[in-house]
């Protein structure tokens, strides 16, 4: 159960992610927006979008890119699951394992979209050669908090409109993001306590041996001074 609990968390993430996507698909129209918290412009909203590319609305607008992305997601899913299993067997830090479970759940959630949604929901691009592996990921979480127009003197973006936070994403994206950020923030805690396990035993022995002569010398010195005085 110690190892399986991490995979149970990944399964919970998958179920929540897929349930939210199915509900949005069946109860909202494409590009429809529903305000949950806040006003008309800013707050927390549900905004139904289809994303044929990567996380947070990033897209690859070519046939090879989409197939490569789906293949990469499947390989990454298997690699993350194997890595999580091995690290759990090696008794890695519990926090690290929980984060890897979040990442695994998010990865599987988006793999399901890319692999099957083109068939289940018929949401594959019109020009795709097959609905398999060409499904578009359903995004719906939208948090526009504030907007501004950059001053014209600002390099590159001067005079342009800026909205924070503009990407639309889903539960799977959020799970991956949270897992990665927590690992980055607490990496010293997650990995620092295992540094001593990687130090060869002979180094510990050598350190002890080098300390013993100095302690003996401190004991023998008073004896030498006494004998010399006699």
C-alpha cells in the first residue's frame, strides 16, 4: 500500500480531470464562457477551448508536430510511472513521490485526450488523416486578473495589450504545474537528506582514522613533558 497510494493519487487526478472535461464538452458550447467568481472582465471563469497542442494553449500547427507530441506524451507517461515506482522502492522523500504522482496523473489525463477524444468526441482537426492520436485537449480554466497596455517606450512589447493570466488550461495542466513547482521549491529538502547515502563507507572510515592519532597525541604529550622534567 505504501507504493500504491501514490498511484491512487494519480488515478484521482485522472478521474477529476476527465470528469471536468466530459462535463464541459456535454454542457457547454465551444468558446462559451461562464463566470464563476468575479465580474464580466476579471475573475475565475470557465471558457471552453480546444487545444490541439501542448499545455496552457501552446500549439504545434503541423501534422508531424501533433503526432510527435502524442507519441512523446505516451512515452513520458510510461517513463514517469516507472520512475515513480523505482523511487518509491528506494524510499525517496514522501513529498517528492506525491509530486511525481501529481505529474503522472496530469500526463495521463492529457494523453487520454490526445489519443481518444478524436474518436469519442469527434474533436480532431478537419484535416487530420485519422481521428486516432489527433484528439484535441479540452481546456476550460481561465483566470483573467488584470490587463494593461505597455508604454510605448518599453522595448519589443511597447504599445501592446497585455492580459494576465491569459492562458486557458485544465486540471491535468494544473496538476503537472503544481508537481513541478513544488519539486523545484523544495528540492533541497527532497534530495538533501539522501546525500549521506551516496557517500562511500570508506570515506567515513578514513575520517574516523584520521581523528584517532590526534586524540592519542593529546594524551601522550603530558606524559612526555613529565618524563623530561625528571
